[in-house]
C-alpha cells in the first residue's frame, strides 16, 4: 500500500482528517469507516446525524495519533488485473469523491478504494483522481503486466489514451501521475462504460463525495 496521502483539492479541516485516516488504511473505504465508527463515542458514527463535529474531530485525531491498522492485502498470483474507476461530484463542481475497485483476472475483488477529493471539484477531475487512486494502489500492492481500466468519462479516456492535452483546469498533478503509473504497466487498455453498465466503484465515489461535503469542524 502507498504510505503517503494523495493530493486533493480544497477540503474542510474535518474532511481532511477523514482523508488522512483513509490514507492510513490504504484508502480502503470500509476499513476506514469501521475504524472511525469504533472511535466515535456512544452509538454514533461517521454519518450519524447525532455525531457532532467536535466528537468526530476528536475521534479522527485519536485515530491519527494511534497506529492505524491496515487491512491485509489479498494475495494474488495474477499478472492481469481489472480496474473500475468512477468519480462523483454534486453540483459539478461541488463536493466530489473518487472510487476505484481492483479485481484480478478471475474478477475477484482485491480492493475497494475511495476518498474525498474536494468541496468544489468537477466530475472529470474526480474521475482523474479515481484513476490515480486505483493505479497507485494497484502498483503498490501487485506487479501488473496487463490491465483493463473500465471507465465512463470520455474526457479522461481522450486525454489518457487518445493523447489529448487535458482540458480540465488544474488536473495536471493527477494526469501526470496517471501517465507515469500507466508507463509501468507493459500492456493496458480501457473499456468505456455506458451509464447503464454496472460499476462497483460508483458507490465508493458517492461516499467520498459525502465526506467532501463535511463542513468546517
């Protein structure tokens, strides 16, 4: 797993703390939410309306001061992988999150990743971050020789695989990281997902956008 937090757009202090916890568990969304919920006093949790910002902030700071337990990385002998990615933005721009799901050649899920990325971020930027998130964790955990990326953003597809210069403002930090990561995979291709196609990364991106919507705290 990667050890450093990935770059983000503007986030509230509370959302930033959640993102730091996510980084501490390798952006495994379920593991982070479980850890946060366990740290919140009483019966509250990350998304419980009864949890006050002060309670959540104390829980997050306590987790970050401790040694976060990273979930074990599933073993895989596969050199071929599938990566689903998706970005969610409420308002486009608005609170946004990326999601990524890594599968092996048998399409068994190996990782379910997500995070907040910005409080006023566009959907295509969130999709770039989803691709960066999935690739960074894939390369940190495994040694892919062949990769299929399943993605619905034609803007990102044209930029990454079509050779276009990025048209989204401010995405160079993400697009450069994506290009560097893909250069490490000997064979890669994309599959364009239609809106009707199932995408397991969608729900993770939505949760990331929920976290990005957290106000000051």
